[in-house]
């Protein structure tokens, strides 16, 4: 199994915080870690991030999906693949599973076609482990200090996305590590590090 780890979950689940602390914990244990985020991580990706998450953008659903896929393809080719080839662990805040859940299911575009579009651009550079932070939609949104263009749409979208993540985890249990996002962060980090080192 490759050492490419994605932290996933609905808005407000704590993905960025866990990804940051997971990187720190792995480095403290002697691992070389490359940290990335989606969308972003490259100049092109950061520019796309401003478009897809900015509150002033008005995007059609497929425009949104394709922009996410474009940013992701650039990141995979120029940052993630070279890091994995060097032997690094790569930890990402979101991955193409976000598009499966948000655009595929949440937007109703279809999980299978969104997967096909993304995998064409990723060319096999996909996470080996998905850490899914599970929290209910109301609880996740209540945690958010600032809302982006997607989270501002409210609880119904987040409920659909949460259900999609659960379905993905059930379909790919060998890839997913599902954790309760309401637990103390230190407990979650320790559990995930243990699971990762055991798998590797």
C-alpha cells in the first residue's frame, strides 16, 4: 500500500487541523512527510482555489467539478508523485474523494463519472489510505469560523455529502479509516498514526 494519506470529511469535521497534527506526529517519529492541500499546493492550484471557494464566484456544477479536477491533476503530477518517488509520506487535506462526495453525490453529477474524470488526470497517483472524520452536518457547520462558497450552502448539501462518504467507506473498507471527529484531537492523531504504521 502506498504512503499517500488523505484526510476527508464534511465541512467543519476538522480535516485541516488533523492533517497538520498528523504531519507533525509522523515527523516526530522520524518519517519524511510532504504536506499538501486540495485545491491548492501549486501556483495553478492556489489560483483555482480562489475561484472555486471564493464567495463571489458563481459556477455551474460541472465547471466546479472540472476546476477541482484540474487543480488536482497539477498537484499529483508536480508535487505528490515526485514526493512518493522519493519515499516520502504524503499527507493531504482532501483528495479526489472530496469530489466524489461533493460533486458526484452532493451536486448530483454522478459518483462514477466524476471518478472517471478525476482518475484520468491523476494517472494512478491516488491515496492509499483515506482517514474519514465522521461528524453530523449540523455539528460540522457549527464548528466553522468562516464559510466558503460551498459550506455557505448549508446543511442539506452537507448531509448528502456525509451520506456519500459513508457509502464510499462501506464500499472500500480496505482503504478507509473512519474515526469519530468529536473525540479529542490527540486521541485521533495517536490512533491514526498507529493504524498507518501497522499498515505500512
